[in-house]
C-alpha cells in the first residue's frame, strides 16, 4: 500500500459540499460560487477558472490543510499496471466489443491501444535518463508534482495522470452489466447522497457539465468522506490528496464515434454499466 502526501484540496472556503471542481498541484484557481439545482436541492459548487502556475507558487506546494493523507493501493488498477518505471500498458481486461451497448469496439480499441498506450510511451520517454525520478512510484510522482524537476513535471502530470486514470477506468466497466455498491462504499453513498440514485443524479450532472476534456471522479478523503470532483485534462484525485473511487473519462476520444455531441447519453449509459464491486474495492484500498 502506498502512502501518499497530498497537496491542498481546492474547495471554496466555508463551503459544506460534496461536489467541487478541483485542480492538482501547479494550478491556481480563482474561485466563484455557483448554485446548482440537483434533485430539488441546491448544492453549492466551487467553480474554477484554471490557469498555469509557476513552480514557485508556495500556496500550491504545501500539504493539505489538515495535514492528512490518503492510502491507495495500485493493485486495484487494471491487470499489468505498473507502479514504477518502466511503465507498461495494462490489460483492458475484456474484449473490445464486450461493452458494445455503452461504447463501441472501435472506440475501445483506439482508446486503450492508442490513447492509453500513448500516455504510457510518453511517460516512459519523459523519465528516460532521469534515474532519480525513475526510482519513485507513480503515486509518489503524482502526489508530489511540486517536488519534481521542471523538466519532467508537466509530462508526468499529463502522461502519468493519463496512465493512472485509464488504468483505474477500465476495471470500473462491467461487461456483464452494472452492479450495486457494496459494504462501506454503499453506506457512505447512502449517508452523503441519500441513495445510489441521489449519487447518480449529482455525478451525472457534474460529468455532463464538465467543460472541455477531463474526468469526473467520486473520491474519498482521508476520513472516508465522499465527494464528487471534476478534473481538467488528465489531472487525478491523487494529486489533490483524494482517493479515486469511481471515475468517468469525458474526453471526446472516449465516446465520440458512437455518441458524437451526446455526452449525456454516454454518461447515462456508463452509469448503467458501473462495476461497483471495483469501485467498492477502490474505496477500501
Ligand atoms: Fe481517455
């Protein structure tokens, strides 16, 4: 199990909410408060305008505000996922056409074999010749982006994040059809969202509303409290001190051949196909 040191969780001051936009180390944000009607209730959101920060941004380089950290075990990732350099493309775990009703085989073939392979190759290329960074685990790299040399930080953030996000994403798809949350995760969802349907409605709203390319994640903090967090590009919950539980890739490469501009249909079908046993294992990892 890997102990990771988080960087600050970026949420609006004084908000009591389990939904937020997030950014990882090296980002700054200007906070705006938005109101969103979800399931008849109004949930306060932390909207963000993200921009690149300089490496000397001390406010982004400290640990989380409560000094806590989360544990996460990469063993829950797709079979063959690497924890250290050199990184290898993990197995998809099912045939390209196994979830045809949700995502077509051609998309799965390209997504896994080209995009995920691309992140893998570029991550390895970035670390090639840098023995010091090669010796660090992927979780250490992603949770300590601010500690990396300038020469590799952006590449690790983008390609390391892409490598990890996709390695966690494939096992969250259930070729045999969606299941139900189990154990501690089931209880936490009921406590924080009222029901699985309540979670689903909030998560879908966040995933559909994410501007541009990125991910929506159900994550857990060091106390096990859940929150739904949106990330631009290939940023990961780990980089903001959160444990990834259930994520959806809303880059167009994940769905465009089948859905074109209908991201909402893709999100809804994904939620019908969640491998909640995997999500429950992630929560417990
Ligand atoms: Fe992707």
